[in-house]
């Protein structure tokens, strides 16, 4: 009896149609794999967007809604549509522009020296030093100190009667300076607190950027006879331009949000209004007065949005300056 032998490699499906079920299972797994490949990245980043939506986007939009209504702290469930009246109110308030000027001045006299000193410290730490880890930890210690602790300690230093700084100035023939009530002395005192707290933080950022600069550039400059100062100006600074712009933006945002230092410099009623003549009242203090002392949440929310607009304008200016610098470097 003749028999037929199946060809080598031919597939004979088992009885009961299990081959069709296997193909369906394979197709289902293939579709599941493709779905997983496309959906997994979104699942990984979904927690960030959920948290940002709950604690970032929603408060921003809700603040914008409050800025267009009359809402009082004593009646949060009652609101009245007023349109842009809250923005008109703060823009016509001279105290608002005083706070804008104080914020800008304190930001400039604290940011510029802070970044310059941080750049110098980073340049020193970039060289081989004994116990380099210890020194890096030391310069970061002020950043780890809470703003309340730092402000209270410096409040004792800047006291008009018996303050440490006035005691030191006596040895150089200086008189007692009322640091908290002076127009410029109060701004300088707040700026010193900010410089003390944030210089080490920025220095470590610069140090990390400096260590990423190729050593070949320094070796080539050294062969050409460049001194260390020339290497710093011609090699280090150009390589750190993106990092410097980043620290300028971060420091600007920080100065715009300055609150704890002016609030605690004199403390009490004077600190909560930015001094007897509002000489060091910042935008954050101004917002605090409207929202929590007077209870008018509408104007306070308008101030918050005005701060956001100012930050966006400053960021735009920094972007334009950075673009010009990149074109000039190219």
C-alpha cells in the first residue's frame, strides 16, 4: 500500500483546529506588544503630568479665575465678577510700583555679586585641592540652612542697637547704622542674606560645568602661552555661557519670589509691610498684605499674575541675550 510522506518542514495542524487558536493567540500577543511599546512611554511620564496638573496648572488657572472676581477671605464661597478691575486697581497703586522697584533693585544687587563670587569659588575648587569634598560641603552649608534661621541670625547682626555689624564698624570709626529703616541699607542687608544663602549653590553648578570642559582646550591654551587668568576668560567663560544664563534665570525667579528674608529682617508689623516706609517691600510681601492681612484675594491673585508676566518678560530678555551671544560666538 502506497503512503505519502509529508515534505520536510511542512506544518500539519493538529486535530481540533488548535492551529487557528495558536495563530489568534500570537496575533493577540503581537497587538498587545505593539500597544505596550506605544503606551509605555506615556504611562511613565503620566505621574508627572498628573502631579503638575493638580499642583501646578490647576492652581494657576484657579488664581486667574480669582483675579477676575471679587473674593474675600471671610467669604470664599461668595464671588462677584469684576473683570479686570483687580488688575486696574493694583496698576494704579503707587505701592505696587514701589514693590516692583524694590524687587528689581534687591534682585540686581544680590544676583550680580552672588554669581560673580560663585564663579570665583568654582574656579578655585576646580583646581586640585586637599579635602576638596570638605570644601564643597562647606560652601553648600548656607543653602541647607532654612531661610527662617538665616534671616533671624542676620536680623541680630543688622540690629541698630548692639548689632554685631555696628559693633565691628565702631572699630573703623563708623557710627550706628539703622540697617532696617534705611532706604538702601535695608536693601543691602536683605541682599547680603540672599548672597550668603545662594552663593555656594551656584558655585557647585558652575563647578560641575567647569569639570565638563575638555582639558585639551586648557592644554592648548597653556602651550600657546596663556596665563591662568587668560585661560579663565578665553576658555572657561565661553564654555560656561549656557550655565551662566541658566543661573541668571534661576536667580531672577528667586529674587521675584523673595519673601522670607524681608519678612523676618525686622519681624512683626514692620516686616510684614516691608518697613516703616515700605523701603524693602517686595512683590511677595505686597501680595501677602493684600491676601492674608487685608483678606482681598482678588487683587492678591492679580499681583500673582503680574509677577508671572514679569518673569516671562525677563525670561524673554534672557533668551534674546542668549541668542545674540550664541550668534556672536559662532
